[in-house]
């Protein structure tokens, strides 16, 4: 006889109060994130429970920025998608791409985590923090953990901001960040993949709508430039948050061998992606190196377990990836679109 899947506490069982269906605790001792949510009894359906307890989930998420749901029966991409629907307004299509991902199946906005070679690590970042429209929430699902490594380190942007030296913080606040991206030069993603279209007019229309400058180069190549802030205001907590791709996209964050090879052939504004101050002047290398170290210092990690679902507030939590070996399969979904202009800090607060 199968164990019943418990969704609504009131309808499914009179013997268990709402708070007894799951247990909340800290996963890592003396660490603020992630919160751990586990079923307290057999048969709890994560999508059904989550849809009835979104206020509780959001409260925990805003406290620490990350929740790990562990021990629930999440067995497929469809199950994962239902979890996302239970905790949000549903998964978003992956647009204005910066990382190679593969859609798991055509009818779901569920993707592979970044399709980089297993020997490579991915630097800590907030998803799409370079983009004029970004997801407020990120969900990751471990279908198959790696044999060795493959952790997804996470870190607090609150802790990160406290560690950034005032002169570094203020320089980027005052000067802003310019993102320069090149497509179709034989490296990085082609513009057709980034914008999910082969129509130049559609690219130009999208870019014009969000303030991105377009420059078509010879050979069907494209360069875009856009200006973004170093910090924004969280739409729910009201706090100022360090939220940008200034370090992640900077050439100094490339692996040294790859950077040297690219810079031997291309200028600073011809790389697949690079960052500058908003006026086009270089960001001080010592500022980037300081930021790199602070990002690394705030990260924590834990081994994935099969069926884990990790929910991140994308403005409060960073994520990264460790190298791995074995058949790792981690999926990602994004939710709750947010426009950068809607969370911009007032100019006097950025000085």
C-alpha cells in the first residue's frame, strides 16, 4: 500500500498541525544560510505543502536568502516544475542569456545548470544581475549528484556588502558599471542564442526597450553596451543590496590562461564580456581583486543529495559551482521577474 501524499493539512489529516508536517533548522552550524526544510512525516508533497505555506517560506527566505528542501519526493523535471509553481508564480523563460543552458523539455521553463566543462568552476554571482530584467528567485534541483565535487556554494550578499572596503563600494556606486558584450566572434554565446531569435530587428527592439546600445559589426557580429548600478533596493525588505556582474564579467575573473590567450588577440572591449565604469574608463584592477576575495570569503558549501531543491532569493544570495567528476545533473528554474529601474537607489543615496 502506497504512503499517501499529504498536501493540505486540514483536508488530509486531523492529527497533524501545519507546523508538524515539516521541520525547520539550520543546515550548517553557526551559518545563517541555508535554512533546511525537511518533511516531519512520510508522504508530504512539497508542491502541495508549499502552495499553502508560501508566506512561511517567504519569511524564512527573506531572513537568510536561501532554503534547502531535502527529503521530499521530487523525482523528475515535472515534479521540480510543480515545486517552483507551488512557491512562486511559475518558472520564467531564460532570456538575454549569458551562460549556455539546455531546456530540459519543450513545455517547461526548466533548464540544465550552466553547461560548462566539469573541470571548470563558476565564480560567485547573482543570476542576471547584469540584466535590466532579472529573476528575484532562483530554484535548483539535484536529479543526480556528482560522484566527486560539484557543490553549488552559496553566500550572503548582506555579508558581502559588509566586507567591501568603503572606497571600492563608493567608486562603483558613484561611477556605475558598463557591461560590454560581444557575440559571434567565435567564442562565447552567439547573439541568436542570447536573444533567442534570428531577427536583428527583434534584437534591436528588445535592446531599445531596456536601454541597451546595439552595434552591428561585420560578419553578422554584434556588440552591446549597457549601464547598470552597483547596488539596488530589495523590493520586499527595502534594504540596499550589492547586486551587479561587475566582478563576474570582468576580464580579471577569467581563468588566467584563457584571459592571456584572448587578450593577445582582442582589445578590452572586444572580449566576450567585460566591465568598465559607466563612462568607459577601466575599473581599477585592485578594486576587482578586492571584490573577488570578498565574494570568495562569504561562500559556504554542502554536498548535494538526490532530490534536493534549493531556493534562493537572487538578491540576497550568491551562488557558484565547484568542479566535479561523475554524472552530475542539476536543473535550474527562475521566477518572479524584477526590473532594475524599479529597484534603483535614489541618486543621493548612491554617493
